[in-house]
C-alpha cells in the first residue's frame, strides 16, 4: 500500500511540475505543427467522341495519351446501344501498329459506361483503345484523367 501511495504522490508531483512548466512565459518550444499532405490533384488529359465506330476487327478507336507525371490514370467510355459489347484497354506505348503492346488493364462487356483505373502509371506514352464488339456501329465518347 505504501508503494501505491508513493506512485500516486509521484504522479501528482509530476503533473503539478508539468503544468507549471507549461505556464511559463512562452520561452519553451510550442507544439510541433502537423503538416497535411497535399490533396490529390485530378487533371483532365483529354476527352472526345467518335461517331460511327465500326465493329472490331475492322475498326477501333485509339487515343494516344502522354503522361508527364506519375499518378493514377482514370479512363472511361460510353456508347449509344446498351446491347452492344464495348471494351476499353490501356496499352503501354503507341499501340497503333502493335496491338500486342503490354496491356495494363481492360474492361469489356455490355454494362455501360466502362471505367478503368490504373494506379502507379509512370511518365510516358500510353494507348487508350476503345473496341466495339458489336453487333452494331456505335457512337462513343471518352474521358481521361490523371490523379496525382
């Protein structure tokens, strides 16, 4: 029991001493300010539309994207007819003549609109491909954002 009383007395003495030192003339260091990380910045890298997009493999839309800073790419596409199947893909590099370029992500099917988010994209050139699997010719619209 004596040990408990000493601990209690020691705690009161420490608390009193700390509160007095906090009441000084402001000569001690104040609280360290906590800096908040900057809020993510979302920047549009482009948008557009393509009326009359034919059925693959005869036709597809390729949008060349230049990324200047690392971040997360957000790609989206919408089209007219819900019964048509449309796919969106992100390829690394210029995929115009090489459709086997590295595929960084894809979203295929009839649910619309299509969206694709690809994190940790480094500066460079990318191909956003929109493919209409039909059965009809489509009008498509797209948007591309970079968040960093």
